[in-house]
C-alpha cells in the first residue's frame, strides 16, 4: 500500500494559519455586533453618567466647564438640598414631602387597577355573555384617549365627588386610566386558561369569587408583574394629571421636581437639579432592575397565550 503523499498529509491535518483565519472570519461579525452594542450602551448611559457625576460636584466645578470629569471634591450637599430644602414662599421646594405623596398615589392606584383589570379579564373570557366583545372594545378604547381631552370633565368629576386637590383624587384618576391597560393584559392572558378547570370548579360548588381568587389569580403571576410594572412606571412618571388636579400639599414627585428647578433664582443649581432628577427616577429604575426579566417573560407569555 502506497504511503500518503505530503499534500495528502497537509490536507488531512489542515494548515494552522488557515484554520485560525477561518475562525477569525467566523467570529468577526459577532465581534462587530458586540462592539456596536457596546457603543450604543455607552451612548444611552452617558446622560445617566453626567447626572450622577454632577450631582456630587460643587456648583463651581460644573460652571467652570467640567461636566464630563469626575468630581474633584465629592459632596452630598446637592442631595441634601434637593431632598429637604427649607420652605421658600408658599410651599417647600425639597422633594421629601412629595415622595410620600407619590407613594400614597402609586401603591393604591396600581393595586386597585390591577385587581379590577384581572376581574374584567376573568369575566370577559370565562363568563361569556352577549355584548362581551363590544364591551371589551369600549374598555380598550380607553387606552387611546389622550389625557388632554379629559382634563375638564375629570376636574368637574373630582369636584363633584369632593376629591379635587387631594391624593385620593389622583388615585381615582389613575385607576380610571389604568383599568383599560390592565383589562387588556389579563384578558389576553386568561383567554388561553383552560376553561375545563372553571367548569370543574363550578361543578364542585365554587362561586364566582372563589374561582377568581383561588384558581385564576394565583396563576396570574407573570402577567400581574407586567401590569404592575407598566402601571407603576406610567403613574409615577405622570406630570399632567399631577399638575392639573393636585394642590400644594398633594403634588406628586414629578411636579415637585419641576418646582424645584423653577425655584432656582439667578445661577441655576445644576447639581441640585441632577440630584432631584435621580431621586424622581430612582423608584422606576429600581423596579426595572429588580423585575425587568419577569416583565419580558410575562409579556411574552401573555402575547403567546393571547
């Protein structure tokens, strides 16, 4: 039997230089993609970097043109000023009293809207009745009504029920607007829930609310997380309703932040403004950091089941 030639040996073992070049060519698109993603990440994080860095600087360092540089002398004075600045004129300019207002507004509004949306989704999918599709369409229409259209009717309604200029009035407004989105999420999620389980529970004697609280609601974790994050973010970041329907004592965090910026006279205290903006954005940022993966998972689950 003839011995293999040199060319055959080379072809069988492969050229190391050529193999390395092939691997590099295969990895090049992925490396370019990672580089682009890293560049976009830096681009989007740059404003956050500027805000955080300058919130710990004395004002003199910012006005001297060093916004991108790290602080020469770190200070927490801008944070203390933004949080608890003394009263100026009619109302306090610090954010501390209004942070509690936002919490008292967001927590009940998110809870009530989520529960009502889940109840609506349950009724529209498992207790079918004539006109259910039309009713769902009318509820869904509430997702597309601009806020500006309802300002005057809502103001008159709040005055009629005695909730104008109060935190509970803001809770009522956000519940009304949040029900449409919550109903959409839960209706799509419950549409694929096995109806046989509902029928079996009815045969065993379970009532309307027993089925809801013992069967459907415990299995609604993924879509409930989606609904809570969506409502929390929108309600906390709302400015229009807070500026339109709140009084001095019931203003939410976003309106107080605007007042903090507008209260500066003469030289703008950019370090204080940056610190206040971070305080106002921190709750929603923490919510996304803690529950962001559950938000994506629940959103995809609801979209597939719907």
